[in-house]
């Protein structure tokens, strides 16, 4: 199992109320997390594209963010988590151009993740008046198979669809090296995993479920991908799952960090904006938030496999559970209210004590797939 980092420009109210430069500092700190992750042996870093989601994600122009990191890192693969390819949000040709430009700037280290937006608040900003959020699926389905044609055809044959069109045109730049960057889909529901598998896409699994509840979803993906009809030049047999991680020198210190992180607000914001996710009964409707987490709640979250937290040995064992469940990549959503210093400690400790015991392959999984195309 490989390891990644997921950043999104989290700017909690508690921080912005006391620091007028909170947004600026948060964005720059997150570049440092990726730079440290590169040094610590993480193989992937994913950057969100979200719009209008106050506090939860201020990282909107992720192609700019990733372009900076292409020059600031050496080995880590840089991924769009996501680029939104819906024509009312980003014209598909412009998305294709961003992908191949980042492929060049990173010298083949770019990962192309797509999705359909976080929920109604974001989607309705670009598609006002629609009443069914599944309308975005129709636009995405119409678009996704066009990207490999744009990447690889000397002159793109053009497209005439319901939601966008383009006459035949030469699209530049072409990808760097063989084929094109690996393609991924951000899945928020179990049915999306199988759909992505049938198209030969990797899954960015932004799940809020515990390990045991995800095992059957991962198995469903692995079954479906055996009969994939890839929309791209190759099958990207890959499931990434996200989790929160806090690693400290001792268990007690890790729990203390978690208690002080105000993670209850972050979790409440997840369901405030991702209103297409299945909502657990325990999650209140915004603006009501989950109660503050105390040490007892943190220990319960750890026991229920909903939070990776502890000393290096404990975190290593918790990560192995995801490997046993069938995940190909485990990415840590950082930060979720944890301080800069404690977040950097988590990255360094995982790099030193966890990754070398689990990910022993020096080559990125997606590199092998791309080279086989």
C-alpha cells in the first residue's frame, strides 16, 4: 500500500477570527506539508478544487498550487483532487491543457483526478436552478472519455454534445512521455466505486466510513475492474482512501493533540457541504455542530477505526488495517485543526516509522501502469 497527503486550504473560524492573515498562512503551510511529505517518502499529494466552501476549503485554484509544487518537490506525484471537468465550471479543453502542462512541469509526476463538485452549495453556484444534483453525472459522463482523445490524437477530432462542443483542433501541449497521466474519479458513494472501475479509473475515496464498512466497497471495485473498458490508454487499478492521521511520540500526546484540534467542527463542515454523502444519524444539521471531542471520544474513534491516532507503532498497525482491507493508497487529510508543528511531526514520524514497513516498492503504482500502456 502506498501513502499520500491530501490538502485543501482549511481555514477554521477559530483561526481566522484571531489572525487576519490566517488564509494566507494556511495556504502556504500546506505547501510545506507537501514538500515535507516528498522528503519523508510519501508517494502522492492531492490538492482539492473547491469553490465557495467557507472554512472547509479555500484551495480553489489548485492548478496554480500544484504548479508551484512541481518545482518545489522532486519525487512525489502531484494530483488534482479534483479538477472539475463540467463545462459550466471549467471548459474540458482548458482542463486537458492544465493536465498536460502540469505533466510537463512535474516531469511526468502528475495524477489526473476528476469529480463533480462537493454538493449542492458548490454545484448550484455554477448550475443555478437545477433540482437534481445527479444532473452533474450526465455532464461528467459525456466528458470523461474525451480527455484521452485530446491528449493523444494529433488533431483532436472534436466533439458535439449536449453540454459542450468543440470543432476539430490541435490541443497543446501533448503529455510528457508515454500515454498520459493516470486518471482517477472522486467517489463519495459505494456505487461510484464500481462505475469508476468499469471505466478503468482509479478511485479517490473520500469516505467517512470505518475500515470494516469499506471492505465490501473495495472488493466491489476490485471485482468490477477485472472487466474494465478503459476510457484512457490504460487501466488504473487503484483505490485511494482518505483518513485523518495524528502521530506523536506517545499515545497520550497524540490523543491530547486530537482533543485540542476542534475536529468536531471540521467533521460538521464535511456534512454541511457534502450534502450528497449519506448522513450518519449522529451528524446534526448545520449550523449545529458535533459536540467537542474529549479524550474518551477520541479513544472511541480510534477503537472504531474512524481515526488514525497514536504513537508510531499504533499508527503503523492502524494503517495496516487499510492495507488488509484492500486499499492501494492511504492518504491523510491534513490539517483538520491540528497545529503546523504537530502536523509536520505527524508527516515526519509516518515517513520514518510507518511507510518503510508497508510501502517497500520504490516505483509508483501509477508509473507502472502508464509505462505498460
